[in-house]
C-alpha cells in the first residue's frame, strides 16, 4: 500500500490529447506523350515502360492515402492533344464509364481491396487505358509539342479550389511531375513563360513541386528551377526498375520537414534561360516587363515577340546607343 501511494506511481501530468494531422493533397502530373515513351523503350530495349510507371504510381497513391484517412489524390495526364483528369473523373466522362463498368462483371481490381484504394485504382486504370486507345488511333496526327505547362496550371487550379473548400482543415498540398526522355531545346523555350507563371502561383499558395525525370541524358533546366524555387525535390531516374523505392524515399518527405531535412537533389541548378528568338542560353539580356519574355537581342519592330507589347521608343534608343568610352589624356613627359 505504501508503494501505491508513492508519488512515483501517481500521475502528476495531464495526458496530452493526440490530434490527427491535417490532411494532405497529392496531385500527380504525368507526361503520357507516346513518342517520348516509345523512344525511351527503344533506348532501354524494354517494352511497356509506361505500364510499369502506372503500376508504381498506383502503389504510391495507395501509400499516400494510407497515411491519413483524410488524404486526397489527383492524377492529371499531359498527352499530345491536351490534358485529361485520370482521377477524379470529369463529370462528362463519369456517367459513360459508370455505365460500361456496371455492364462488366469482371474487374481488374480485387473486390476484397480497401474501398478507397479500389476506387482510385479502378478509375485511374480505366481512364489510362481509354487514353492510350485514343492516342493509338491518332498516332499519325500526334505532334511533339508538350502540354506539360497546361497540366501544371490545371493542377494548381484544382489545388486552389480544394484549398478554399478545406479552409478550416488547413489542407496541405504538393505536386509531383513525372516526365520521360529529353526535352527539345526549341520546345523548352516556349515553355519558359507558362512554367514561370506556375512557379509564381505555387510559391504564393506554398505548394512544393517535385519532379521525377525518367531516362534521358540532358536535365530539364526549367523543371530544375521549378523545384528549387518551390522547395521541391528533383530526382533523375535512369530506368523504371525499382522506381517505387525512389518514390518512397525521396517523395514522401512532408513539406513541413523540408527545411530541416537534406533533400536528395542531384547536381547544381542552372538558373540561366534561353532567348525567345535565337534559342541561345542567356545570362544577361533583355526582358519584357509584361510577359517576362527573355531576349538576347532587341526584337525587330520594337515589339515583344511573345505578347506583342510595344516597347518605349526612348528606352529602345538608349539601348541601341553604344557605350561612350572616355579618351585617356596624354601625359606630358617632363624633360
């Protein structure tokens, strides 16, 4: 009895109430351009690399949902003709796919799976298969122009809408971009302005942007700048083998912990950009104050080639003046 009354056995501190963490929204933007994935298959000598990426993505999304019952996910595909929401479904496609799935008794997903996992997996796979069928039909009409900036803008718009809906729950959000192969330099020039707008928007809403680049030798300069400006993680993976290990170690870092954790970024970031007209790498140049278009030369017609804004003639006249070099006075030699 004396031992029970001893102060060491008595509870002197009040128990701390465990509160659930704030929910997190993970938005994945995946580049499904068939030409880049076909070229990557030829380089690696393997087939169906895009299917391996989708299988890994399904596991990654399920792991994110298992961390918290309030966590949410979204997947946006950037294909040759635009963008498409793989999850959640759009309202126009929802009724059509539901009718098709109701007539089909067999499912590619196990019926004993956790309901949230099953809803995400079925929707993602069905929408991806329908997208691949559409891409195969229009293979001859496919252009190489990337729609990745448009998918990033759609992801930020979707995040902004959910942030307003879950304003009282302090929803955390982040974006993960998955690309494949090398980016053409001429194509990358036209992506500079929309990607910079996405960077400013993500910085304003405090949304980190992570990048997973699969294959290719050349690094994506603008995507490296995106991760550096938004406190994201840039990861370059040579193949799709073991991709889930890279994602589970590098892409599960919570945004609130990235200030105190050494992020697995690779190499240094090239902060230079390319001229809109010549395509040359520019360290010092001219910039349009309206659309942030970078130029290495004064454009013809004194107009911005991107937004068609007219420049002030007085400013152009000052820029065209050559620098005045003062002449050195001759020293008079003393006899």
